[in-house]
């Protein structure tokens, strides 16, 4: 994998870059639709390509390991061939999913013991076998195995957790570097900066990771319950340390406002389930603010969902029609809302990139943030 830093905008840390993988190029800043189990929920791959215009999608190690299982994915020739997506894929290591299991998982120095949420069967993830699993899944970018600490963890817990995550990272790198890709194309390993909401720990983690000179770096353990201002503060602390010559991926974040604020602080890559999850529940993101399409006020509004939009495939659908679909519990409503939200997120980062290249990002961002937080 290669990363070219193309431009840094004036009066901001916002950057435009180009990531090159064996499955294609990715223009940054970029948003990556989440395809947890090998699919972007409720959306065809054709729509992900043509309507949403995604350049890269995500898969999840924990979920794909449990179902359909590694034997199926390997027989298919890797996730790209299994799900029909021929562009880049990134896989999360499953650390966050194991963290979210709560009482049905146990962490030790060796790794994480957990019960499947599907059938209760017991499994173990270690830094080594998580690298092996992601080799088998075959993503272009794979993540190190880490512990995702809660946003309200105390300092001592966060410190011990970070120290273990760093030891796990060393084991991930050793295993990754001693194995080879399975399907004839290269894979890149991204370490993950942890440290909760403590600047000293975040800085220490970033300094350690900066010395490793991997292809890119991720920032994890944010947007997990901590106040929003601390998320931004920790991002700034980390990005002061992480090398500018490598892409920076802020994991699991977030709202359109979160994304613009994080781009302003030097982040290049994002993912979040919010576009599809909120879309299925009737929340639509537009360039003028947020719409709850279930509200009665839209029942006679025959204007497009986002009247000023020039890039969505859903322009022919009115607010009134989409509200009708939700009221009728027609599955097409959730599909249209999901496609709309994903297309909006991709439009947003594309616009951000354009303004970065034109050195107009800062004023544009300030104007957009006010609009995007508005409830219509």
C-alpha cells in the first residue's frame, strides 16, 4: 500500500491524499461504508458502487469468523470474491466487538475468550490468530488486535489496558511479518492508538506506533461514551505525533459534524454505522440539516429529500413518498434512506477534499457545521 499526501490546506490540519492498494485507489479524506458481515446492510453492491460511489468498504473479523466462517470465505477465494466487491476492503480486528460483549468475554495476556452471540459457543482471539483470520478474509487493510477501553475508564485501568494492547501489537506485527497473503495481492497492517481520554497515554501510544513505520495508523477507543470535546482533544494529541506521511484512520466516527471536525484535525479515513442504522430508523442527513422523515410535517412535502443535491440517485423520491413508505413499513423506505445517507456522507468527504485542494476548507467547514447540526 502507498500513500501520497497531495495537499494540506491553509489554516487547518486538513489534508488531501491518495491511497493506492492492489484493488484500486482511494482519495482521502474518505468515508468507508460499513459492511460488517460482508454486506452494506440493505444495499446492493451495484448501488454501493454506482449510487453511493464508495471507494472502499469495511468487513468485520469477529462477525465473518463466526458466520459464514473461514472455510467458506477461503473456498470462495477471499471476501472480495465472496461478496463481489472488487475495490479495496478494510477489516476491523474484532477488538471492539469483543469489548462490547461485556459479561460473555474475558481478557487475559494471551488474548480474549468470548462466547458467540449467535449460539453461545466459546472461542478465543489472540493477536496471532486474528492476523491469520484476516489473512484468510483477505482485506487490503487489516487492523491490529487491541482492547477498546470504555470512555469512562479510570486512569489505572486505561494504562494497564494500553500496555497490554502494545504487547499485543508487537505480537500482531511479528505474526503478520512472518506470514504471506493468501490470494496474490498485498495486505497492509494498521496499528491502533488507544489510551482512553488521557493525553499522556494517547501520546505514549502514538509515539510507540510512530516508530513502527507501518503503512498507516488508526485511532481507536473514541466515540465510546466520552464527551465529544474529549474526542476532538484526543484526536489533536495523537495527530501531533503520528507521522504525516501515513494515512490516519479514526475508527467508528461518526456524525457529519464529527467527520468535518476530525478532518480539520488531520484525519484521513472514517467509518460508522450511523448512515445505515439511522436511515433505517427514518433519520436522513442533508446538506441543510437532519430530517426525521416519520414526522407528519413531511406528509404533503413533494420536494426531493435534499432539494439542493446534485449527486444522489434518489432525487426522484419526495419526502412525502419516503414518509409514506416508512408509515407503511415498506422495506424500500429503509433502503432509500440508507442509500441517501451513505451517498450524502460520500458527497461530504468529496466536498471536503475539493475545498482542501482549493484552500477554502476552513470557512466552508464552519458554514457546513452550523447547517449539519440543524434539525429540520
